C-alpha cells in the first residue's frame, strides 16, 4: 500500500469507528429480511430498490473534490442515502465499485451497510459470490454479517448455495440466486435446453433448484429466504419463472438505463403486492451531470418518479413521500 493510500485508509477507518454501529446486532433487533420487506410493502412502501454503483466519473464533481476515491464515495453515500430512505425500503450497493479502491473502498462498503441500518434501509449486498465448502462459508460469514441479503452465482451447484443458506437462516438474512439475468448475453447459456425430461432451459432448471432450496422455509407471508434475480428486461418470461418459484422473492434489475419498465412486471407480484422488488441504479443515482449544482434535487425527483411508476401495478396504497 502506498503512503498516500495508507493515510487515506487510516482517515476513513477512524471516521468509520466514530460513526458505526455494531455489525452483528441486526438479527436480534428485527424480524428477518423477507418479513421486513413484506411488512414495508404492506405498510405502503413501494417494492423498490435503489442500486448504489458509485462510479467516480459520475459523482458530483464538487463533492469532496480533494478527497481520495474512497472518501468521495463515502461523501456521496452520506448525501444520497437519507434521500433514498425517504422513498424506498431497500438499498443495493454493488461491491465491485468499492472493492476496486482497495481496503479503504471495502471500509466504505462496510460503512454504507451500517448507515443503512441507522436509516432503517434493508441492504441487498450485490456481491455475486459463488464457491463451495470452506470458501463459501467464509464468504457467507462476512457478507451476510454486513448485508441483509446477498446475490449469488449458482454455477457450481446447490452445494455452493447451501453454506450461504445455513448462515442466512441463523441470522434472518436472505439470498438472491442469479436465475435469469438482465444482460443481452444471458441468452448465451441461460436459454440452452439441458436435456431434462421437461425440456427446461438452464435458467428454468436453476429456478426449480431455487424452489427446492426454499421448501419448508416460508415465512408467515408465504415467502422463503431463497430468492431469485430475474431480469426485468425479460418481461415475457416472468410468469413462467414465477410458476417455477411461487414462494421466492424476485429481485428485478434492469429498469431505467437497460430499458425495462415497471408496468410490464405485474406477473412477478402476488395479489398483495408482495413477491418482488424492482431495482434501478443509474436512472436514480446517475441522473445528473457531475457539474450540476442541483444534483440532489435531480436525485430526489428521480426517486419520486421511480416510486410513482408502481401505481400501474401496485394493489395497495403507497405511502406519500
């Protein structure tokens, strides 16, 4: 670590120690992730999630302009997270944009998770981990301690999911397994038929595994802690995947910059408005030019518009912002 990086890391760690809450207290203080999310929606919050993908070239240019990359990201998070908490119940930080700045960046990711706790935001750690045995246990130990839920790769099989599920059940957390991703290249593998008697695609086979992993684990609202990432960019496939995973929460990315629309996603939800949470990232937190002086107002306007888009599909009244 270079001298300048070391000094930046020390400054950030000192700040985090002064402002942080204990990491492990959340399970004892609250119901599990699925119940908290359901309660938020039934209480009038939109089933919406904002993704925090803090690219340096998209941050407000005047905010902490002389700070290190990690300090600039932390300053941005401190500004936008109270705005986010005012409008939606879930935050999804993408760990790649923190880890690329080394130890200081990971420290900011930890602090974002802690700040979310203080703001009563649920956190889906977008970490996309996937491994087996002791490696999976180590990933689960850290990431499910920090976040309320995490995204996972299923390519290694269900034994790559099981260590995370064990930990999630202990802590009241949840998992979102990549089933049908929002990118165009998803078709390269996920559309392949893999020789099952039902002639299922790979995505459908993973969906069936998600359902099996959650069997017997449903909460009082009927949903399990094993959820699925289903790209909102494939609206015609949602009904089929919902039939295969009737008790899984769906995380639906792709609204906004990737072209998906909330009004196309009704098959993901049940009659109460439960079962899915729709994520938008760039359309909210990169809706301004870095030099805009009114960038906070633009973020708030984007949040209001995002929440308002649920009126077309939501069966329950939404709490006014």
